[in-house]
């Protein structure tokens, strides 16, 4: 018998919700630590009706859009320049390496010092966390262009511009979009981490706010919204990726 | 009439004391791939270059294509020195070098897009690409991507791409080198059939002796260390050639001659 993956996934998810809910209802687990699905759903609908949810989502999404947007522009540009010019690559290399391996969250206090508590610091965190991924993926993408294809294009009289538009860019797209997709996750991490400590609105703020008040249900509700947003953003980019990438189905 | 004016027409391709040198990786000196080679190729002939790996046969071909810069000497096409790739030449590569993100038809269109022959619209280019896809027997596969095709079919795309720009000279760099023996023979016969239609000047690099004889009007035999021409053999076998050609006495004699030089 063939089983649809989606069906199995939904079933397992539903089973977990059911176990969770009943474990709390029958008193096996203290709801103070895990809350319960029905209460979380109620909390979500309350937040949605009061406008609190929408407000937090827009604040977080705006920070995400600005920080991630900066990352895309600067990361792609830096990666592309490094891919084109050896000198730029060598100049950027230590930074990329450093940003890649350092625990970037440690930068948070110094950003607070520079930008104060609030939106600019969150944006800086978002940018810092996602830019490396995007720059390195773009660079790797450009470096992995098959030189045989460049030679073939030149044999038909391609100019440098032709090479860029008709060979290098299309060949780089798959790796670059993979970097953009991974960057989304890291940017969201930047938003949430940034908001946890020094914000006045947003989903991360809401998580830490309700956490401080020991309101587990509302805290988990915000957590779920963050997860859903992450999934939606990544899915959106995956859809874009598949459009450009249909030839890569090996 | 003055006797001097009826001498043979100027060769289509002239290679004059050509030397090609590569830098060895990691600065371990240089490698002389082609050393002082002279070669004339007449218009409309099919010339094959045969020799062991490292004899500089591909370097010679790529110099004629304008993709490799000679250390000294020069290549002339129609009397004019070659310094870069040009519309009069098109190359078919051993590794096919197809754009994996382009479909068959768009790969064939690739060279046309780059060269944009005058007065042709985008639609004209597609139409022309379509004709060449058909010519190489890939009708029905227009919208396939290279990874969905067999090696032989991929090289058909490579050949169509080169023919589509309507070059005077077709340069083929071990085009069937990565194909299995049976496909290779098939492709050879089909290439000849296509070539017979308009007899462009063709230069075909291979390390297969039989393939070199089967296709050629003239065989250039090369040797290595340094890469040089050791013999040029004119092949006098009737065209069109078929499988039976390869069993003929003369064919076997050519094979023996080439073996001796290698």
C-alpha cells in the first residue's frame, strides 16, 4: 500500500498534539512547564483579535526584511566581487572565515553600545548572522562554474558581459539561492535573539516578555508564530529555487 | 594564360611554425605542447589529427580556434592571422560543454545568440536552431535538458550548436572520445553524412586510428615530446563511406601505415 508522505506527517503531528493535550488533562505533566495545545490556540486567537499578534509580526518582519535585505545586497555583491577578483577574495577571506566560525551572538552587547536598545541593534544582529552565509555561497557558486562552459562560450565569440549574463550568473544561481535559503534561518535567528534582550515589540520580545511573567502559554504561542514564519519564508524561497533550478533534478 | 595564376588555391587554414607552451602548475617550469608545427589545410577537406595523449593535437586545434595563444608562430584563416575566436570557426568539445540549465533547443541557439547574425530576430534564431536540432536527429527532444540525454545525444547537441552558426570551418576536439564504441561509429557515419551536404572544412582530433581513417581526406599523424607532426597521409577511399569501407584492403593498409608512425 502506498502512503502519502504528507498524510503520515500530519498524522504524526496530530498524535503528538493529542498526547500532549491528554498528558496535561490527565495530570501527568504540569501545564506550567509545557502548557497545552488548546490553551495555546486560545492565546493565539486572543492575540490575533487584540491586534497584538499582528503588531509583533509586522515589527519582526520589518526588522527581518531590512536586515536580511542588507545581507542579500551586500553578501551577493561581496561574494560576486570576490569570485571575480582574486585580490578581493583574499581580502575578504579572513573576515568570512572569522564570521563563519565565531559565535556571533557575542557581538550583541557591543551592538547595543553602538546602536542602543531597539530596532537598529536587532537589524544589525540580523545582518551579521546572515551575511556570511550569503557571501560564501555566492563566492563558492561563482568559483564552481565549469571553465569548459566559459571556453565554449568564448569559442562562439562571447564578450565579458555575455560570459557574466549567459554563463556565470545562471551557473551560480543554484548555489546562491541555497545560500539565500540558509540565510533566512540565520536572519530569523538574529531577529529573535536581538528582540529577546533589548526590544519593545516583536515576536522575540513577546517570547521573553511572557517568559519573564511566567506565562508559558502565551510564550509558546509566540514561539509557534516564529517557527511558522521561518517555515513560510524558507518555503517561499524553495519555490523560487525550484523555478530556476528545474535542470538540477539529477 | 600565365601558368603561375593557375597554381593551387590558397589553403583555407595555414599553420606556420606554431609553438604552444603551457606553464606547468605550481611553477615547475613549462611544457612544450606543440613545437614548430607547419600545416596547410585546403578548403572543403576533412582532416583528422591522430596521435597519442599529450602530443599536442588538441592544443593545435584550440590554437586554430583562437582559444589558445601560441608562444610563437601563427595560424592564418583565409590568409588572415587568427588572434581570437571568430565567426568563421566553430568548435565541438570533447566534454560537450553544454549549458546544463538550457534545453536542447536553447543550447543549439546559444552560439546564435552570441553572434546575432544581422537582421535576424529572436524568432528567426529559434527557427534556425530548430532546423539544426532536426538535422542531428533530435527532433522531439527540443525541450529536454542535457542531463536527461545520453552521451551520444549530448554530443549531437554540441554538433548542432556548432553547425547552427554556419561556420566555414568545423573544429572537433575528440568529440566522440567519451562515447562507447558502437555509438562512436554511428556518430562518425552521421557526421560524415552531414558533412557531405556542404563540405565545410573540418578538422577532427582523435586518438582512434580507425576513426581517423574513416572520416579523413587527409590524416595528420602527431607524436609527443615535443608535440610535432610526423606524417601526413592522403586517404584515397571512395565516398560516401560505409561500414564496408573499414574492411577494404586499402583501409587496412592505411591502418598499418599509421601504426608504424605512432
